[in-house]
C-alpha cells in the first residue's frame, strides 16, 4: 500500500481545492469524502438521486492546483462496494507518483 487513505469532511474536501460541475448536486448526493497523500488526491462517494445506485470520483491536481476529476466509476449497487472501489482507485493513482493532470 502506497498511502494511507483518510476520511475527511466536506469542508476539508473543499479547502483542498475540489472542483465540481455546477449541476452535479442536482444529479448526485455526496455521501463521503477521502484523501490520499495528504490531500494530493481526493475521493468522493456519491449516490444517484434518480436510480439510487452509487458512484465515486477521484480528483487530482490540474496545472493550477485545483483538484479535478481524473477517474471514477458508476452504477455500483452497494455503498460498501463503491467505497472499496473508490479506495482502490485512490491507492492506484497515489502509487503512480504523478503530480499534475492536464485537462482536455
């Protein structure tokens, strides 16, 4: 294991520079937040407001330091499975050592 994944608050998530799509809260509910490498990578566990399944997002730093989407998954039937997949993806990104992700 490369890093310790820590549970964080929504406030910490925001203070670490998490960027969100303006319409996101109409589609999903944010449930849990995580960080890896002391906030270099962020993770969010989400629930779809329409079909009630789970998804997750991993955010990494762009050239300006904002944390933006770099990976994730959707249509996960259980919260425990989504949490496990999120933590595994956070570990994988942390293991790369990559520090900046260009945005398309």
